[in-house]
């Protein structure tokens, strides 16, 4: 628990404390006094003076932002010394480390001194540099750019690590007809709001859990909005819902990319997390998709319950052998609402660093480049999620969303619309209700609020 004489700092400092599970039971008192951060932990008192890394930094960031940054760094250094422990991202706790680098570059400065001052590891600085290089030619800040997200929050079963408001299709199927009708109203109202459409993404949930007729209905709704042949992704999802009929529909309606969410190729792991398919079923899904020529992404998760370093390494090898254009390596993150969160007191870091290091080495040797990364609270070992791509195959949607450079018009339950006001460095958000019945009851209000947001 943290107590500060600057109330707005308490959530920021708590983010640092969560990086050190040993410190979560401590009562820590903080104050800002004469330009110094004073921390009192039990009988010990620490006074840390943290100054901006470079001249002019105070001109590029408001005072509160700098106070937050260097107060967090002060506490990180204290706890790092106290527990003799360093973390891969040092005192950085934000979701998007790349945004900090871009901010420095746009101010005319090298970002490396700031990352080093925040005690980011050499390996992660190198990773971030590679991400920025891979994004060249795709990263674009231009007024009017937008992406369209369509949410289909239906799944065959709910995985143990999942925190989304999803339920097995058996219990949500009754809402499908009304949900599709509401989706149609939202998409129709979105037409005049769309600017320069860079990509379309149909996500979930597991969109392929819909019946073929239902999936085609969604594709028909989207068709009049996507008239420029832009990138078009469908998160096909789990191997147990793949059919050639659904792949045929994707091809018919111009889908360019699909995601096959393996998470692991280890049968025992898949059973533990609640999947109803095997690793061989994932291989069959890849074989089914291959003739269609889609760009394919395969998701893996490091740190799943009971999975060894060797088993994770075998999953990485299996994914590489299938030769998808993209492979995303997530670090297990347990948010409120995940069944596994309720069953697990805390996430350990046993073997996780080795898993991530192995994945980076294997993917680099196989010719993949990191092209986006992001972090989340409650992530095991304070690591990150990284999207890897073969040259020339990076996803526009993932880069736009992670770097928040374009408007994101999102429709459906649990969809978050973002309006990016580039000139002011501001992002306005509008979230739809997470559970389906509430969304169905509020859809007209959501449409009205979205119209106001963009006009």
C-alpha cells in the first residue's frame, strides 16, 4: 500500500510496487519535498533526487508527466536495491514503450538516453529499436486515417486465462439473431464516420464459432464499408471451429489475413487451459488454410499453467515449422475475471525469462522481425507481448492500434472506439458494454454517442 502527499501519484507508484510481489504487503509513505522524493518504509527513509535526463525535457512534457516518471524511477531504484532484483523494462510501466520512443524522436531527440535512464535492459532496448525499424513505411500519423474493428464475442468454451466477457456459445447462442441485427445498425451508422480506411479487423471471441450463414451475414455488412481493398483480418481463432466452408467465405469476401490462435501445441497444456482440441488439430487448421493464400498469424502464450520451458520451446518450433507470416508471442497476463486468476495467488517468473529469450532467438534465426510490442498490468515477470513478422508481412491494424496513430471505429459488445486528436496529442475513448444483453439494450445510445464523438 502506498500513501503519497500527491494523490495523483499513488496509482503510478502502485504500478511499480506490483513489479515486486515481495513489496505488495508493505506500507510505504511518499512525499515530494524540495524537489526530492522521500520514501518511508518501516524504519527506513530514502531521499532520492531525480532530475530530467536531458535539457529541455521539461518543455516537451508537462510537469505532472515528469513528476510521475521520476517518482516511479526513484521507487523502482529503492525496491530494486532492497530486493536485489532488476526487471527487463526497468521503471517503465506503460502499455506501449514504443510511444515513448516516438515522442522523443518527434521532439527532435534520441530516445536511447531516456530508456537507459529508466533502466530498461540492453536486450529490450535492442528489441524496441528493431520494432521501430520494422514499422518504417507503415507507421503513419495522418489526420483522417482510421481502422474498423468488428467484435464477435462468442467462443466454443472459455479458456482459464481469459478475462473477456465471453461464455460458451451454448449459453450465448440465444442472443445471436438480435446481436447481428444490432451489429448491422452500428455498421450502417458508421459509414459517414469512416475516413481513410487502412484496415478492417473482425475479432472476438472466436468469430469462426459462428455458423457459416451467420459469418456470411457479418461479411455482407462489412462489404459496403471496405471499398478500397485495404487489409482485412479475421481472427478465425481456435482449431476446433475451422471448416473449409468458413474459409471459402473469407476468400469470397476479400479477407486477406486470418489468425489461428494455437496458444500452445502441447496437448496437456491445451487441456489444462480448457481447450477442446489438440496440437495436431492446430496443424490441420493450418493445412486447411494453406490453399487460400491468406497471410496467417499464429498466437502463442509463454507461462501457461504447468508448461515447461522445453514444452514452450517445442511450441515455438512447431509454429515456425508451419511457416506462418506472423507469430505473436504473448506473456501470460491474468486480469480480474479470468478463472485462472481466481485460482492463482500470484504469477511466478519461473522459467519465463528463458522462454521469452528462447522465442526471440528462434524467431530471429527463422527470419522473423519484431514489429509491434505492448505490455499489460498483471503480466508475469513484467515482460511483454511481441508480434513477429516475415519481411513485408506486418499487420497495419496491429501497428495502428498499438501506436494509437489512427482513429479506431469499433462496433459490437466490448468494443472500444478511439478518436485520435493528433494536433492535441489527445485520445478520446468510447467503450461499449462488455456483456451482450446490456449491449443489446443500449445499442441506440451507443450509436448516438459515437456520432457525437466523431462530429
